[in-house]
């Protein structure tokens, strides 16, 4: 049985490479992204919005979290970026708990 891995932030630099590698070695990958960069993204939307992950997804074995904004200049100029990144992590943790 193939392990199913949720890769949050699969359109970013690290997430896209991780998802590609995991797919290549045979894992079943469920990608999430807030952009339209990848047409193979299964869940698309704002990960800081709890309703983005409200759908029922069964049998996810692992969650890999690469979602969020890592732009340091944005953190300095707009402190809400930090809050948004915290919300993304909180939503993924709540999703994992369920």
C-alpha cells in the first residue's frame, strides 16, 4: 500500500522539489498551494483560512509543511505576514488532529 503524503506549500521552492522527489520514488502525493503555478495541485486556496482544509481526506499518513511566506522584507514591512504564517501552521496542526 502506498503511503499518502500531504505536501503543504507544494508550489514553493522547497515544497515543489520535495513533492517531485516523493512522487518519483512512488509515494501518493496530495499537494496544496495558494497559487496557480501547478495545475496538478489537488487543494488550492489560502492555507491561513481554516475552511481550505475542511474537506474530508482519509488515509493521509504524513503531513509535510512548507506553506507560508518566507520573504524577510515582507516580515519587516508587514507584521501581519507573521500572523498569517502562524495561522497556516495552526490550521495544519488542527487538520492533523482531526
